[in-house]
C-alpha cells in the first residue's frame, strides 16, 4: 500500500489539484478532540436544509495551525456551508 504524503510542493503544467478535505488543529486542540495527526475522521455539518456528514477527513496537527476545516467549493455548495459553519467530529 502506498504511503500518503500530506505536505509538500507539486508543480503541474496543466490540470487541477483538488486538496483532500482536512482539519487543521494545534496539538492542544487535537488532544481536546481526541484525535491524532493523519487520523481519518468524519465531520457532521448541520447547515440549513443540507446537513451533511463528510467522510475521509484527514486530521492535520501542528503548532503552526489554527483550528479550521478546509473543504472545496463543490463540497461547500452541496452542504450549503457558507460563511462560518461549525461541525462535529464523528468517529
């Protein structure tokens, strides 16, 4: 099985790169939420009319991070997750 590398630089002459959905946490946040770096979790988003559970969300832990989840535009649109939206980590 190939090892996943969740950081680094990539150069392409054409095409699109879609980042995998992920959560940034500090070590203290990770401890409070009971998760570890590179763990795969689900996140439940309760939005008006389109509550969604995102699977395959990568946990990324670093002192350099602030607590935030990153999803792409299509995922945000599908879940009606606009502006500030809060989610719940589901294991």
